[in-house]
């Protein structure tokens, strides 16, 4: 599953957060389903009512009884069973005499008057359920027809534990079976499921309905089953390996499916070749769903997406949207092999699924669009985000033992996705591509149509590479955190001798406890002789080591972790750092290494290991920087500092620093794209203009206002790539008329992408009464339920007043918000976006006490992380605030 949605700042971006924590209300210990009866095939017929929002279902399951029993225990939630019976093969039907629902455990026990004997049989259940509005299970999704009439589609989202809301089942990933699905639907609607349609005939009892029957699926897990009933257009093509690919769009928008179709048609053969295993189904459909909580979901053969993660309009979609769609398509299609064909044995191994797909989506996009320089973007979108989160005391290991469904929900977070992807990237680099592919191939072959654990993958990769994979990787997946590598050097003749040591890195400073964990750290070293080539590789498997880099003269610099691949931070001795810094100014360091160096220093300053002033001085060296991703990461870190200094009286001085840093690149880029520019120039222009506009750069503000006026009057429509920065700039320095105009543009927008673009910047408005209007708007019918979170988050992230108002709004509307998102990850995301900017100790206490009386089980770890972040911000402010102030003042003082 892909999380969340992209924003201009990579840190708040690609995947939303889910987590779980220590202080949970006591629950009964979680127990997996008994194994005395298991399913072989589900014959499932569903008849949804799109007006009353209910559905009727019939299950005829072929099951195997392995141990005589008089009861069958299954998962079941929000479903009423009407009748149930068991027919042993060749025997008489036995009617169930009782249905005992264990609601908290989401289970039902069917009791029978006699013992069901070992052997095969058929389990028959008639049941009814509700098409809910919670974006999980079998749910309703609201859409408007081209003429404006409001209608509903019936769609599914089963991962992790919601298939049980659509039909009684053994809803655990290791209990695989085949599925024969039939849907009874209005004859003017499109009905889709995992497999191709094999029969469509009138429904005998009602001639406005048809009965649509789908081919038998391969053996698969329940969470990957899907069905969609609604009104859609599609575009189709065949991939070079003969798979029928379709992209389903809202009616009248088939054009907008073409970009995703091209990506999918290129991606399937790429994965087939990479894994050396063919795609196992006859077709794959990608479909855009109006109300959708995650970014997308990899249901086998029927992948569901948010509209903004699938639809691209050549005229109205910006470059970052194209890139996002390409990544999400790459991510979900990777799961068709890694996750669907071979599935994790239990949710503890979810990270394997998600971390792997989050890594290979970049490999795939790099193959389809080499001009995106996507691996550099990985470092700022995933790698640094994972390092930031994993430095907290309230982080968790990649592998988490989970039981109850609400705990499963919480591990869909940046650790499973981004740290998972980062350690797989490190592993791929350590093994080398050829052996990595060989190991992957044998893993997929050995476990296809089965389940596997993390250890199974390590074993295959170990056999392929001959390296101690399990020993190395266990230190990264079974314990939380990562090391900081401290390095010093000594010149001995023509050799450079490095002293390298590791200790756990903590956001609050170095870990100096007794029981300091250590890692098996693959370390690469390069020198200024050839910055793009690794000169030496070592595996640091103890607390410290001495490494000799031969034939390296005193005039050469040395850099650890070239390519910023190893999952650790580095603290160089001041002498080594001095030698590296000119490589930023003269661009001899690679972009990804310039980014990594700055990001390490920034996080060392937050941890109090160096002064923030040191980092500001390094930032000034980026004045010649050409690379989009490097600017993007700088911009993010300056955003964090802006947020911090909004608690002081000299926020404005930092804005001046930002204007000075970004003005030269802004002037160089200008407002209009030039001949021969590409994807990254468009992304950089949007980033820089937005940053200058928000920081109050006069010429940028004036030009933004002029262009906005022409856009609104229809004289000169803004190009899609300029809309976010222009909207943001005019709102930040705007009044009630500006806000009214934005609301109007939002209402008129036909594309969800444009609505989201506006929703994300509305919070930039400055005056308190207008901030309230934006917050009220977030819960109105104008905003889709999954997008409310980004409106509130936009308010919280834009100013001191916004932060206070957003948190008050979340508290005042807690009932509604919590009811709307229930256990889903959106509630975690909402809490994080609302709270991360605070920097006053007593806020941490206030947050803690609020959540003690307002339980949010699926967000408990998020709450703890937010409290920890607030305290860290407060300490940082106290520690460095005066030095930063002095530095910002003196850099403007005339020389004496």
C-alpha cells in the first residue's frame, strides 16, 4: 500500500505514518485463528445496494477439517449472519445452532450440534452487511456524475484486517485460498474484481440487475481480494509480455489515464525481467477511487488508487504529480510479485512487503524516467525522513511483533516504509545487483503462492552472495535506531589512517548508556581523487576500528558513505570537515553527498552536538547549488528552523537569511521555463519561487500577484508547475478577498489534483479570523474526507497563530475527526501534522493529558513521538537561540 500524498516538502510526503506504543489500555491477549478448519476455496456472491448502503452475501466455501470439532471460528466484523451450515463431502447438511460474536476480537464462532469429522466439506453462510463510509472493508465512495448528480460507488480496502467486514473469512495473510467471485449489480454499472469476467447474465429476480462472474483466482490472501462497482471509463493497452492493462477513470476523463497506462505497460515487463518470473494473472486493472484513505492498494489484478495518485491531465498536472503517479504505479505493481505472489507470513514481516516495494519503485522509475534523477530524491524523501524518526526514543524496530488489528494499523509508518526501503538499498549496494537479483529470483520461485518471513529472504540472498546477510541485517531490523559513525584521521607517509567508531545516534545527543547497541555497518570510503568511485569497503562489526586508505596524499579529502547509501550519520573531525566543505561550493562532491553532508550537520545541531550557527554557515556555501533535491532538503531544514524561530522575536531575520540564500538561484531560473529545460528544472523553479514568496521577497510577491490576477481573470492561465508557489505566495500575504478567490477556484476545479493543491496551501493565510474560516472549511462537504487532514496540517505548519488554532480545532472537533478516521493511519497523520511544530515544554504535558482522556489506540506511538519532538524543539531553542540571533544580526552588520 502506498501512503499519503506528495507535497512540496519531501519530509511530509510520500507515505503517511502509522505506529503503536507502550502504554496501551489492557486488552485480552491476542490469539490467531485455530487451525482445525481451513479454507480451500471461497465461492462468494455479493449483492450491494447502492441506495440503502447495505449488501447481501452468500458464501459457499470448500473447507478442510483437520481435527474433529463442533465449532468453526472465523473473522467477522459488522456483519450479521442469517444462516450457516456445513455439508461434509458425501454427507448430510448440518445446520449451525449458534453464532457467537466476539466483537472486540472481530471473530465469530459457529456452533454445530455434532462433531464435524476430518475431511472436506462445504461451509455455507448467508449474511448481510453495511456499505460503510469509513474507507475500509466494503465501503461507499461518493462521486458526482458529469451532470453534477451525487452518486455512490461500492469499493473495497481490505489491508490489513478488513476483508472480514465484507464476508466472514479466515482473515490472516498465511491462510491462503482461491476465490470464485460473483457480483450482482445494476446493469449500467461497471463491475470489477481481481480476475477477468467469464460470464455476465441477467439476474432472474430483477431485470435491472446483472450477475457478473469472475474467473477463479490463484491461491491468495484475503487482504488482496477486491471488488469495485461504479461508473468508469477506461483506456487499455497490452504490455510487451502480453498482459492486458487497463486504467479506469471517472466518466469523461479517460485521457487522464494515459500517463499511468504508459508507466504500467513499461513496468510489468521490467519487473518480469528483474525478478525473472512472469506476471501470473491474465490482466491488471488500475482504478481511481474518489474516497480513498491511503495512496493506493495493490489488490492482485485490481489495484485501487486515490485519484491524485493515478490521474494526469497533460495541461493541468504539475511535474511532481507525474513523478508521484510513476512512483505509486511502480510501488503497487512491484507488490504483484513481492507481497501478492509471495506474502509475508504475519504482519510482523509487513516491512518486507512495504520496504521492498518502497525501494524498487525508485528502481522502476529510474528505468522509465532516467531524467528524474530519482535516486537522489530518494535520499531526501525516504532516507533522511527515516533517520529523523528513528533517532527518537519512541521509534521502534523495523520488525515489530503485532497481534490485534489496531496494532497492525500502526506499523504502516515511516519505519516500515522508509527505513525499510533504506536498509534494502544499503543491502543491495552491499551485495551487488547481480547477486541480489539471483537471490530475489530464488526467493520468489521457492515461496510462490506461499508465505515467507524475513529470515527466508536473508537465506536466499545469503546463498546467492556468499555474504553473512542475516548477521548484518538483523542488527538493522531487530533493534531500533542506527549508529553515528565518528571519524578522525592521521597522515602517515602517503597513507591516510582513519579511526572509526560507532555509537547509537539519539535525537537528544549521543547515547552514553552502559548497554550501547552496535550494528554491522557496511562502510564505503571515497577520496577527492574520484568522488564518484568507492576506493575502499569495510564491514564495521565492532565498536571501533582503524582503517588505512593507501596512497592518499595530504592534499586529498576523504569522504565516508559516498552516495549516502549506508543508514547512519557521520561526525567528522573538524579538520576533515574543513577539507570537505569547499566540495560543496565548487560542486566536486556529488549532489547526493552534498545533501547528505548538510543533512547530517543539521541533525547534529538539533541533537546539540554542534552549534546551529555552524550549519547556517555551511548552508551559505550552497549559493551555487544547481540540484533540485539538494535545494529541496535545504528548504525543508530551513522550514524546520523557521518553525522553531517563530517562537522568538527574530523570525523575520531568518526570513531575510532565506531570501538571501534563495535569491541568486531564483534570478537565474526566472519565472518562465526555457527551451531545453526538463522535469527537474520545473520542480526547482516551483520550490524556489514558493520559498522566496513565502519569505516575503518583494519582487517575487509582486510578480506572483500579477500572474495570479491574470490567472483568475482568465487572461493567462498559470502553468501547473507555478500554481502551488503562486497560490502560496498570494495567500501568505493576502486578505479575505484572496481567500474568497481561492475558495472559488477550489469549487470550480474539475480535477482532484487542483483541489488538493489549493487545500494544502489555504493554511498560509495570516489573519486569525481567516485561519478559522479555513479550519471550518476543512470539515465541510467541499473537502473529501481523506483530504481534511492536509488542510488542517497546512494551517498548523504555516505560522505561530496557525499552529495554535489548528491544535485547538483538533481538540474541539476531536469526536468527529476520530469517528471519521477510526483506527486508520489518517488519525496519526493528523496528530503529527498538528503538533510537530510546538517548542514549549508545557505543550508536551498538555498533549499527553489530552490523549489520556481521548484514546486513539492506532496513534499512541505517534502521540509519544510528538511529545518527544516538542521537548527536543524546546531544548534546541533554549540551547541555540541566542547564538543564532547574534549570527543573523552580525552577518548583516557593516564591516568595521
